[in-house]
């Protein structure tokens, strides 16, 4: 299994994270649960059309340094 990446998503009405592994969303905040199992590019296109900005979050081991 590919290593999971966290993506911070900011919309005008919500901010949350998506967890991506192998090009698919594997976990998400409750507001974005419908994204789980979907292709990350399709999900990004959908949220981008709603005005989202994205920031890849550093791996947990780097975030603690």
C-alpha cells in the first residue's frame, strides 16, 4: 500500500483534511465523507469548482521537528 498523504482543503464554508493513498481518498472529515474511495483528481476538480484551495501537509514525522 502506498504511503498516505494528508491534503488540507479550504472552502468558503469549511476547512478539512483528506487522506490520500494510491491516488484514492482513504479517509476524510465527516463533511467530506462522500469522497472516500474516489479518485483524488476527480475530488480535487469537484472541490476546486466550489472555490477550494489545497495545501499538502507535511508527513507526521516532519511536522514534529
